[in-house]
C-alpha cells in the first residue's frame, strides 16, 4: 500500500482574517509573527511552495518598539535610479513619519523573495492607529 503526501489545492485553502495589536511589541518579534501567519505555518496543511496563509491586519504600528539604539543607528536606504541617487533615512525619523512602512519592510524581509512572497505581502494591512477599514471581514484577535 502506497501513501501519498497531501498537497493543498487552491480551492481547499480556507483563509481567515486576524488582527494583531503592535502596541509595545518589538519590531522583529511582531514581524516574525505576521510573516508566520501570512505563510500559513500555523496551519496543519502548510506547504512551502503554496500560499496557505491568512490575511493579517496590524494596528497601532506607530507604537512598535525599536530596542537599543536602532532609532539613531539603523537606516533605511532607497535609490532613485540615477547616479548619486542613494538616500538614507534613520529609523527614528521613519517611525515618526511613516510607521506603517517600517513594519512593512520588516515583514517583507521575512517572506520569500520571489513571486510567492509578493503574493503573501498583499494579504497584510498595516495601520498606524487603532482604526481600520476591515470590519466587514470580522477579524479574529491574534494573541502572541
């Protein structure tokens, strides 16, 4: 008798909505938990090459904690595409102006760097405050 490994098909994947409160949580700890839910590692049907994850709503991104001296010593870089177009912004400045982008960059770095990771990243919504627009999805509170 031969046994086969279960491979989930696209129609068999049931996606839920979860809401995470980032207030007082370290950035890396929050990002790993969000990436884990987006990949679907909390489900028994997890398969590395299939997107089995759920949708995630992150609230209070402005209250996430950067430990140590990361606010002054860590920088976010981007390039305009032109010669000499490298720009850098400290994480302290970025947290004051665009805290949702800080969380998004941390989560993006923990997902696969291919088309599968880009598809997973579309299932996360990040808000600086407590208000969000996904009440119709009836998200469950995720505690960690």
